[in-house]
C-alpha cells in the first residue's frame, strides 16, 4: 500500500530523526537519493548539462547537494538562485567545490539572461524552488524560468506551486516529469490536480518509518492489497451464501442505467443479482440470470445489499423506492438520481447498516451547498466533509477517485483513466461496489476495491495507446481484470 502523511506529521518525524543523527546527515541522505534518481533519468551523467532551480528552503539545499554529486561525476551543473541571500550555505559551498557554476536571478538583465540560458540548455532541471510548506503559485521570476525549461524536469519532494497536504494548485506550478520525494509520500502527490504535476513518483527511504504514526492521512491500494480483499467462494458456498445484491435502477426514460448497473453487479462476486424496477424486460433480455421484481424493494426478497439511484428519475415512485431501501438493515449504495433525493445527513446517520454515497463533483457540490469549482479545486476537503456530514462512506468520482470514511485515512484510487469519463460508467461502478458489499466486504473496502477494478478494467479496454470506450466495455472487462489482480 502506498501511504501519505501531512506536512506537519512528516516534519515532526524529521525532527525526531534529526535529533539522533549528526547535523546535516538527513539532507545528505535525501541528496544522495535525488542524485541517483537524476543519474538514472539522464542515462549518461558525464557531459550532461544540469540546471538547479534553487529557492531558500531545505529543498534548495537538497538540490544543491545533489548537483554537487552530479558535478563530481562530470555533469556541467549550474545553480540558478532565486533568492541568493537565503540560499543554503553548505549546499552552495559543496556545489562550488565540485566545479558547479552559480547564476543569480534579480542581478540585472544580463544575469537574468544567463540564468534563463542555463535553464534552456539543460538536459535535466531540478526543481528545488519551494518546499513542502509552500503555499500559492510560483512567483513571477520562478514562473519565467520554468517556462524556459526544455529538458527533463525533476521535482524535489513535490513540484513547486502545489499544495502538499491537499493537492490543490492555486496559480502556476511546475509540471515535473518525475518527483523524488523523501521519507513518505505527501497527500498532494496522489490527488488531482497536483498529481498531474508530479509525473512519475519515486520514494527515497531516509529512515523516517520508525518515527511516523501507524495511521497515515491518505493511502492508495496496490495490486496485492486488492487481491487480499477480493472475495473467494468456499467449497460450501451457494449463490445465496455468496450474497445477493439488489439493484433499484432505471426508468422508462433511462432503461439502460438498469442494464449497466446489473452488468457491474453480475461481475462483483455476489452469487445473484435481484433487479427491482420498470426495466425488468430490458434487463432480462440482456442478462437472463437476473432475478427480477416489479417492486417495491421491501417485497422483492432478501438481499445482502442494495444499489439505488442510477437512472431512477425524480418522481414519487423514485422517492418511495429510495425510502424503502434506506429503511432496510443491509448496506446501501446511493448513486446518481438517488443522491438528489437523499434525506438529511442526520437521517442517514440513524441507519445501523453502512451507507455508501458515490457522487461526481457536481453532485458533491449540491450535497455540500458549494460550487462545483470549489469541489474540484479541493477534492480532499470535499470528500472528508461529505463523509462527516452524512456519516457515510463517500466515493468522490473524478480524475482521482477518493474514498472517505469517518476516522479513517482517505483512500485514493490510482487506476482511473480519462476515457472513463463516459456515459454509464458510473452505473457499472455502482453495481460492482454493491455486489462487493453483498459478499460481506466492509463499505470502505468495497468502494476502494470496486474503484480499483473499474479503473483497471478501463485501462485494459483502452490499452495500449488509448481509445474511446463505452461503459459496457468496462463491465465486460471486469472478469479478466479480476483474474489479472489475482495472478
């Protein structure tokens, strides 16, 4: 599992570790890892040209010491100092001793021209402008230098201009080809929009693990984590013991939503799918194995979970169906039209079984009473606020899907692709997660595993070069995706 900690937590761990080490040892560890990663990206260090964009913080010191190591291996290294009076003294001395050059910004047009030329000529540029505590976008001098870059960009700890704790980007920011981060991932490296600025991630172990708390702020499941959570039938299993998921979806206007939700549910591990609603004929025509009932849900038969909302509409029948499902004693997933009909957070908190909400940014904005732009700019804050307000597990769809449950680390799904932004893909996801709930997976795990498989199925469908996909393509790829995860 990939785990991330807040800036405050990382700094506290660094202070504990530095108290046990010789002065400067931690920065030397970081610089050694950074230099090695840059050497790998260059391929051939000797004769290459490297520019360092150096701010006033420790990230600037890391960049200077790493530049000194590269200079000793034969690279031509130029440090561009954005704040010459506050550059790290030890790092600057080390770079000069290794034969590196120094150019300063703000010393007149000629000096500024030399700095921009050094950046433009470089095969690799190390971004050490702002550290993990930086807020807001790049200053004009830094922005101008970043625009001059033509080579590979490597960010020190995180790209300058992004918020390490939230993933927000307020203003201009570095877009790195790779980010070399130290000791622990920071939440912003895993969450959009900052994630798109980070490029490939590499974590350098500097000895912080023993000083970090057991529970991170953010985590992302990997293949082996998902494989361990996937339900497996035993020799004693029958279709009812494996779980039955009920799907309340579709309408005369949107019968396809029912078909897509059922398609996801059939491939989520449950033993049977029970469909309730007006699209029964359409569902049976596509999936004859489905159990169908005209409703209401309370009279449809026993289930271990419900999925309600996709294509349901907003009329009285839709509202009654939602009320019926929420009155049950099993986990309930609410999506799409069901989200518009939700009762207050206090009413949802009265449920004893788990509730999962799966909004996209627009739906999340309506539930929170804020603008869509506010949700998209601060996705981590939005998903946490929704979970707290409704007492539910919340899956916030988007370029990085986030899953929040009260008093637990937020999970980030790492598998999504842009081609998933297509009509009906959310219906497939809802059915898939509902099926995982029916097998007995806890709500947070079911939502996380469902998002992971859903994204991976889309990758499989659109591979190798990327191409448009339809929602049903994702559903049909789920079986092979499940097999791949277990392989």
